[in-house]
């Protein structure tokens, strides 16, 4: 079940934020927890839908199979990675992941301009450290998943360059850090969106785009199986 | 090993289910329900069906319970007033639960259900999809999805304010 297991564990992650906000017994924290429960639930949907096309192309839920599938496409060139073959899904994944881990354009659960510090207002020292660490672990997790699902994992992307053994770690790490850099970059660049804008964007843009892309991918896989070299197991 | 795990998680499931019913604070009930659902998922996993186990966590613990919590927190439900426990109400509840248990047990015995899945039973993701989309279940499956869609539209129609 590979990928689905990761999805299940991320789905449980929202309780940490909700419980932290609720247990603080503070109205700002409660609103932060409330927002995060609605936000993470909404964006989880788009996040999950953005994976479906990738899974369909690879024909497997195992991350290793998905990475190998990308490495085989187009003779190993990076244009065969899912970030290019599945560009709409990648964009949906990136936006939904940013919102799912509550990074800045979508960090409404914290929103210090209106909610003091949101769900972690009442926590200090070690407890705050735990919350902060969880937030960054979340960010690293979605960067790693994005690397494996869309950016070709440990493959070099140029035929002839080595991507075996220890060199694989270098490629993989470079891609993960590039994604992390973009997350931090966005934080430094963009202002926070409004809450109704956030919900409207999630439900009226990301989810329909992801659903339409699933249909397109399914049609492509069914009608032109040779084009994508769909693995048949 | 499987038997130990089964009994541990079955006990957790039953205990947290009791907490769901017994708690006066709806928030605590919701949290206990999450624990119940997660231990049920472990039992599905032990039955050799990791796909159902993971779906159980994603759909129920991950999505439905988050909505429950959202509504509870949005409406700011207070602790239920203490009603006198015991007396006729509790007795009737316990009696109803016992009758249900008896009926289920009688059904199991009369229909001779196998507790152990038949040999060659395969509940992998691929097999699940093949069974679900086989002609045998396809219409029921699609009808369920239309039913859910109808419920969704109905809920929106009921909740919408007249313009």
C-alpha cells in the first residue's frame, strides 16, 4: 500500500494541531485549531488527488516503482519525470502541500496578525520546540515525497551521468533541498492569503483541476498506452 | 504474535468504544472514537488486508473525525448536563446491547461463518479493485457513489440560505 500508508499517517497529523489549539483553552488558539482542521481537510483532498495520475502511470503504489518508472521514461531524460509529464498534478501537489504543512501563503492556523500565534500561542520552551519541529518535519516530508513522486527521485535526469550507489544520494538530496529552498523562498516573498480566499482556492481551483487531470491521465493511459510506456503488471 | 496483537487491539477498541458512550464531554467522545477507529484498522491489517486498514484510517480517522471535531469546536458544544445515571434508561440501553449481541452471535452460529478467511484469500489493492469493478459488484458500487452524491446535493440544498 506504500503511498497510501504515508497518506494515512499525514491524515492523522492534523490532530496534533487541532488538539494543541483546543487544549490551550484560549479563544485565539481555538480559532487557530478550527482553521487548521478545515484547511488541512480541504487540501488533503487535492493532495491525494494529485497523486492519482502518478500512480496510474506507474501502475503501482510503491514509491520505488514510481521512481523507477520515471527513470525509464524518455530514455532517462529529465523531461520524462512526472514534474513534466504530469505538470498540472505537480503544480496541484506543490500548492496543496504548501497549504497542508501550513507554510506562509497559507499559514492561517498561525496568522499572527490576527490570532496572536494561533494554535501554539500558549506553548513555550520544549512544547513549542516540539510543535516547531513537527512543522519542519512536515515540510521535509512533503519535499521528499515531491522529489520521489514528481522529480524522478534518485535519477540524474541526463543519460550518461551516474545515478547509482552513493551518487544517488547526491541527486536525491539536491532535489529535496531545492524543494525546501522554494518553500522558504515563498515564505519570504508572498503575503498571507485571506481565509475565504484559501478555502475558495482549495475547493474551486485545486480540486477541480486535480480531478480533470485524473480524467485526462486515465484517458491517456487507456487510449495511448505506448506513449507513456505504462508498466503492465 | 497475531493473537496477542489481536487481543490487545480488540481490548483497546472495546474500551475506547465504551468511553465514547460513557463520556459526558463530546470532545472526549470524539477522541475516543478516533482511538476505536485506529485499533479497528489494526485488526483489518491483522486479517491480511492492509488496503482496507489504511482506508479505514484515511477515511474515518483522517477525514470524517476531523469534520466531527470541526463541528464540535465550531458550535462550541458544552459538557452535557449531568442526567442521573442508572435507573430505567441505562437498563434499557444495556438490554438492547445484549439483544443485539445475541442476534449477531446467533446469526454467526446459524450461518456457520468462517472466522478464518478462506485459503487463497487475497485482499491486496489490485485484487480489491478487480473485485469491486467486476460485473458482480460494479452496479452496486456505482449506485453507492450516486447515492452519496445525492446526499451531498441534498445536504447543500438543505443548508443553503434562500437568496
